[in-house]
C-alpha cells in the first residue's frame, strides 16, 4: 500500500499543506516544533481516524479554526485507489470519515483497511513502562489484523466497565450483588477467554517476527524474547475451552476479594507481556540504546505480521527514531525500511541521509518550517 498524496488544512500548525510522496523513504526534516510530527499524525487520522499520541481531536484543530480536514489518496498492493477524508468540527464534536465519498460508520470499522506501523517517542513506555502499555501494543497489532479480535476487545471493555460498577456499588452500599453480577461474569469469561486465546496464539507467531527483525538491526549476539503472562494461568497448548474453564474457576475463587475492593481482579486487562534480551528482563537490565533497538524491532516485527495477515503492505511512520540509535544501527534501519515499505521519517538531523543513493520517484525529502513545506525535492536523499 502507498500514500500518494496528502492534503492538510487547519491541522495543528499547518494551515494548508500538500504533499506528493515517493514510494520509498519520505524524509521530513526541520527543527523541533515546526510541524514534522503533525504530518505523521495526519496520516494516522487517515488510517485510524485518530491521532497516535493526542487523546482529544480538539487538540489537532489549528488555533482560531472551527474545522480541520485531512485528505489522502492510497494505492493498494492490488493497484486499487482509495480516497480518504477525515474532517472534525469542534463546535459539534462531529468527526466525518469518508472513503471514496462513502461515509464510514462506525468509525472503528476502518481499522485494518489501511494498515499502519507507528514508532514515536510516545511509544517508549511499551518497553520501559507498565503492563498497560504492552497490552495496548499487542491489542493494536492484533486489532488491525483481526476484526473479530477488535470486536471482542470492545465488548470486553464494555462488560468490564459495567461489572466494575456493580462491584463498586456493592462495596459502597454493602449490598448482595450475586444475582446482579452473574450475567456480567458470563460475558466477562466469554469475551476475555477469546482475547487470551488470541493473544497466546499471537505471541507464538510474533516471536519469530521479532527475532528476525532484531537480527536485521543488531549483529551482536543478542537474543530477544516475548513471554505471555496471562492473569489466568494456562499452558502454552491450552485450548479455548480450557482457558474458559480456568477463567471461571479463578473468577469464583477471587469473588470475595473482588467484592471487598470493588473491582475486577481477573481477566486480560491484568495480563503482562515480558520482554527479555538474553533471558534478562528488558525493563530491569537493558540500556537506553537497547530499549530503543528493541522498540524498533517490535515495530519491524509488527510490519511483517500485518503484511502477512492483512494481505497489504503497511505504511511505516517513524517519528524521531534515530535520536538514540548509533550510526550503524540507524543506517541499517533506514536501508531496511525504505526497501520494504513506503516509509515516513521525521528527523532534525539531515546527516543520517546524506550518504544515501538518490532514487528518483522513490525517495523524497521535505523541509518543514512553521507548518509550511519549504522544500519539496525529489530524489535528493
């Protein structure tokens, strides 16, 4: 898949910017705060209908404007053209998404149609932060590849919210909630077991992707690994039925404690994914450079996984990924990503790209200054 054109209006500090992208590496150069990352954010709106780092659409509206618009034209691997438009109006809070002028509803139904891999400083907590960040990463990858998983995830979150409300009310008002919570228990187990079974299978498949990606970046003898640690104990070969049965047992066992604290203690929202290098936990023993390399390897692994499952080559968005990589790893990364996918890279330093061979119509460089495209040269990388 390729993004051929992008038009941004009243978006962040871009009043009106237009891009014609190359098929290989598209480099966005400029000082901090000039609007480079905003271009990547606009692309994420086309693929996901939302920003990859801002939680509120209102933050993306240019100051003094009452509407932002992002438009782009994609060409699929099968040469099918799709024109996507996203518009948001703060006064009404309405967000309109169209594909070839056909309105998309619900908005989340677009997820996976235009697969995308994003790496940015906002993703640092995936390797260095708490379990929530790793669950979000895994959920995001699987959701782009599986609409069924995404639907189960949405339903599980709804059930979890309602079940937690019943538990909290029971604790606050000291009342018997056994009959009230029973149907929520059934739904929690049904949706949660499906999520855990899918996550277990995903890690088994994704492990190969991350090992291969890591070797492309690092020549040293470093062996990465991801271990799934579900909140409901289950063996590597456990079936969905076995996970469901164990989930129900754990829920029954934890019922008194859950009613005491007023929240759900068992389920995929409590899962962990352990990252290691040479069997040492990444969070405890890795250097800053190793964290950065592992994160980039995760993203390359994500690319492989999505390309295979979505039957479409994902776009790669790399926001300031070179800042903590040594020159050798940075060069290997740049050579790799620009050869396998259309890639969008932000950087403050043109040095990383000075030695690259020029490839007309594949590689392009843009200089962004104060929300404007000051230079648009083709084949200068």
